[in-house]
C-alpha cells in the first residue's frame, strides 16, 4: 500500500486536506473574486448586516467588508502559522537531533534548557513581549517559532537516541563521516516521519497562539488583522446579535486547526510502520 | 412500557418546570427584599485603570479621576465642588469649611472650619490647613496640580488666628468664582499630628513642616508610602481620615474595599456599609460581570445604547454619564525629532483637519461622545464658549490638510510617507528646526481596554495615512500611559513619547470654572507636552482675574485656533448601568463618584 493510499484511507485526513486547501484558496485567491478595501476605513458603511450594499457578510465597526476581511485575516493567520510552525520544526529538529546523537553531558544540558523552556507558558512570554513591542507579522513568526520548538526538540531527541545506535550510523562513522554530516545525512532523515507529523501540529498550535494574542488585543497593528483580532473586534458586539463579526473568524480558526490535526493523523498513518499489514 | 416511560418523562418535565417556576418566584420575590437588605455595593472601576495613589497630594501621572474620587471618600477637601446635586457648585456638606468670607478688597478670604475630628479623635484644626500649604509650597516641583503663579504661589500669607479659622491673603485681586471653584478646592487639610514625620519611626512633629527641608522630607515620605500599594489597607498613615469611609482592603490587582467610617462626624455620612471597587482589564470583561449580576454600578460599551433593553431586563438602568470635560492628544513639543514639527502651527492645523470628529462621534461612539474643538467644554454650552470654537475652525478636510503640508515643503517619500524636502523658515518651507528628510510619521500611545478608543484611532490612522502621515498606534493600560508622559526636555532619555491618549472617559475634568492654566499654562505640571505660548498664558491669567465672560471667550477662541493639543471627540465618562434599587447615584459631571450618598431602596 503506497503512502498516498494509506493517507486516502483515512477519511478524516482527506476531509482535513480538502478543507485546508479550500481555506488557503479562500485566503489567497478569494480577494480576486471578491475585491474589497481593507486598508482605508469607511465609517459611512459601518456595522451593516449581511447582504447589505454588496457585503455578503456585512461590515464591521470601521466599515470594512467582513468577507474580504476574513480573507486577508486568513492570509496573516495561515502565513504566521505555517512559517512559525516551520521555524519551530527546524530549530527543534536540529536541537533534538544534536542532543540525542551526542548524548552524555551535552544531551543533559541541552534537554534541561528544553525542560526550563517548557516550564514557562508560551502565552505568558508572548504577552510580556507584546506589552514591550507591538508585534509585526515578521516578528510574530520569529517569536512564535522560537517559543514553539521545545516539543519537537524532545520528540526528535528521543528518535535520535534510537537512530544513533543503528548499524548504518555506526558504519557511516566508521567510514569517516563527520558528526555534522552524520546528523544531517543519517539521523535527521530517519526521523522525518516524526518531524512531518509534528509539523502539522506545530502549525495548528501557532495559528491558535496567534489567535490568543490577537484576541487579547496584542496582535498585529491595524489595518492588518488576523482571525483572532477579528474575534476580538467582534466580541464587543456579541450582545447586539452581530453574529457575522464573531462566527466566521471563529469557525475559520476551528476548521483550520481541526483540518491540520486530521492531516497530521493521516500523515502519521503514512509513516507509522506499526499499523501496517505485514 | 412506552406509555409508562412517556408518562414518567412528562411527570419529570412538569416537575422540573414547577421547580423552576418556584425557584423563579422565590428569587423574584426575594429580589426586592434582597436589595433592601443589602449593605454593600459593587462598583466597577474604569477598564484597565486600577487605583494607584492614595495621599491627597497628587504627583504627575496620579491624577486619574478614580484616584481622586477614592481620596475624597477618605479625606474631605477644604472646599468641595461637585455636580452630585444636579448642578456644579459648592457642596458644603462634603467639605470642612463652614463659612467662606471674602474681604471688601477681595484680597483676603477668611474660612472658618466645621467642628470636626479625625478618625483618631483629634480635632481638625487650622493647623492642618497650614500643614497642607507648608507641604505644597515646598514641593511645587512635584505637586501635579501646580501652575506657576497660581495655588500656592498666589497665597502670600496663611494665618491661623485660632484653631478653627484660616485667613488666606492673595497677591492680588482674583475672580472670586475662579478662586473658590479652582483654587480653594485644591486645598485638602491633612492630619499634621499624624503625618508630620519623615520616617516610619519618627514621632510626628507639625513644626517640621515649617521649614522647607522638613516639608520636603515629609512630602517625600508620604509619596514613598503612597507608592507602596500593598500597604494601603494596613499603613497607619492612611487610617487617619476624616471622610465618610475608611480604606479596609486593597489588592495588587486594584480591588478596593471601602468601609463606612464609624467615627465620621460630618454632614455627608455614608449609608452603605461596604463599597467594593472592582477592577477589570477590559470593558468586555466588565460587561460579562454586569450580565452575571456581580456589579451594582458599572458601565457598558457605547454599542449597548443601541439596545438598552437587554440590560434593563437584567434589572439595570442605563444612563450615560456626561462630564464637564475636554478630550485631546497632547503633542510633545520637546520630542527630540518631532518636537520641531509639532511646533509648526500649519502641521497642527493639517493634523486637526484630518480628524473627522462628527463621524467618529456618531458612528464609533454611537453619540456617546460629542465633538470638541477647543479648551472650553462644549456640553452643556456656557457663556465661556466662543463662536470660533463652537464653529470648529478646522473642520474635517483632507484636501486642506494635504495642501497645507504640500505648501510647506512636504512631499511623499518612497514609502508614501511625507518628508520635509524644503527645510527653512520661509512661509513655504517646513519651518524652524525641521530638518531635511524629516518624516511626518507620528506615534500615538493610547490607553487600552476600550473598543471605541481602538476604533477611533484606527479611523484616524486610516485618514492620516491617506494624506501621507505615517501613524503607529501603541497601546498600554491607563496608568502606564499616565506614568510615561511627564513633561520633559529633549535631552532627557524619557522624552521619546509623542501623542499620548488618556481620554477614553474624557482627558481633563474641570472644577466649576473651566480655565486651563493647569493643563496649558507654561510650566504647569499637567501640561504634559510642554506647550508654551505667551498670548495663551496671558489669556489664562486674565481669565482668573476678570469676571467678564468675554475674557474666557477669547481664551476659548485662541485655544481652538492655536491648537495647543489635537482636539478629539469628548466621550461621556461612561455609559452607566445602575442596578434598580440603588439610589443617590446622581452622576457628577466632574467624574467623581460619591458612594456615601448611595443607598438601597426599601
């Protein structure tokens, strides 16, 4: 059974992949189909309900078209999520692979750093940082990546501990391969299954973290927005029945996080040999 | 069998409905009794604005209205002015003065004190008034209400002929209305027998304050103690009060518990035993507490005015709390880079043209803010208001703004932000000290916690950026904003703030007389941006000496045209929600709350 077939056999994973694809298309190509002004405010068109004056999902308190805003917010949420998840995966993989491969005191010191980092809630660090500087998209990617690498580091280190004793690794060393070459060419490639699966969860976590920060009012500067910021803006209108300001970004966050988790499960089926038939 | 199950289900449903009805009935009938039986009130503090000062000698950054309101429940002023009785005027029951008599030449005022005692049984005497003068005169550089030439500079002699009489002699004749409403109201008699010391272990010695060094040492000590928020409820200093309440609880999060002062012997005694002042990080969080019934006297966002019935159904009365105030963004005229830019009147005119006050008031504040174009409060209108201020000399006009900047040598850079490309002092150049290449990119430091404020600045940013003015908006809690904007000079490291906003509930509340010497006067402690204009100073000076309304109107006109600050819509203090049954809640336009006048019906 090929990897693609194993993935396709997981119905939820397929649903997740399709949903993810649709959301990406919605965020990236949507503005071509439904072009809107998302920089300049228009108080004359503020707080319109869905359907009014060519606004399928109404407008917000500053007159931004809510459907268009959902699209541009999706770009930021997905971009930050994917890049921060990738950064966390790269840093965590390298850290964990080196720690697991070298072992001994180096491993102990490196993993205590990880333990110490995990003990501090990422949301706490982010909020403290947000009070010092107002984050830009680039800064959020870097910061989220740098607070999210700890879990993948632990996972990869466990894999590396096992891989380093394998015959091909020993043989490579015996043939004169340097430590860096051994880690990059033999240890990390053999943990790629764990890396890929974990990366999907990292992206989902990063999207949620972006949403948390923005929901607490410490996200990106307006007029830039993301789904969490949209939720934060809409929450003031919750008792006025303005569901169109809250439900769409909330659903978008739920769908993308669920989709990424389903895809991650599917990828796990692909790389996990224990579940395969002989 | 199915019949039996259906029957059981029906019986359960009926039973449950009956139980709910019974409980509802119980709760409904007990609701009225409950309010009558209550002896406490939960009052919501402004969003993201926790109390951080207690001694009634405010220093810069500590003059927030909730700080002042709490102080007034603990220490009564010499002369009290407020609007709690329907109109702004002296409320003799809430102050320590008995009679106030001006001499025939109006140079001297004789004040006799009420026969009152401090909570430790010592009498309130004229020495306590003199003690306040001693402390303030020696610390004008620290006292936040100071304005050169005004209180206490304008008092040449403080005489205490007996324990209950104070005679104040002024350096010249002033407008008695201004004197009583704006100057005597600043005086708060302090317990010299308990506070006249410079260290915890010292024995109080009122004579210590009579020397400048001694007065400075006492002031420093009191300020240091007031900065120690964790000891507010236990510090013996703050237990010596003469107001209707004592402070019995204060948490790090800013929750305050006021308990009725059993020893109070004045005319403004409290009915409510315990008043809890509750802090919230945002309006949304506070509204959730209101909806759960945890708040008796709170507020809602202005969006709630669209459907007040949703709060009325919960047992609240919805009532906007309008203030006698103005709202603005001070320019930091001493900012190292942008100070010279802000000093150009045409720049301030252009920026003012980019603020669409009417739309912001109507759409974002839902009518709970009214446009304000100058230094005199515009709601309600008064004789002090000039026609020029009322008519708005700089209406929303992006084209006029763009033309003003273009005509003075500003052209768009590669990033679209305007740059000075024609430096110099000519009429068509950028102006004095504005350098070649200087960008017109401003930073607004806004108080956080309010969706209306966030939206207002998002709108202003959008409008200004269309005109080529770069805008960055930073947000911080109110206390952080207020503590980071002390008047400064360009060479000081902390002088990097530009345009701070602390006016979600109005930036500045006046006493009975809206003269602006404490906010716009050269060198005034609350003149954060260091605005200085000789003509304006003279107008403020004249307004304190003359009873002619045209003097204040001239001040109003000049302030509206010369733009010492960027004028913004003036919001109500808050849109209040008050639990039914809570009485005595007349909302003071001076933005002070008076819990001693609250009571539960029944």
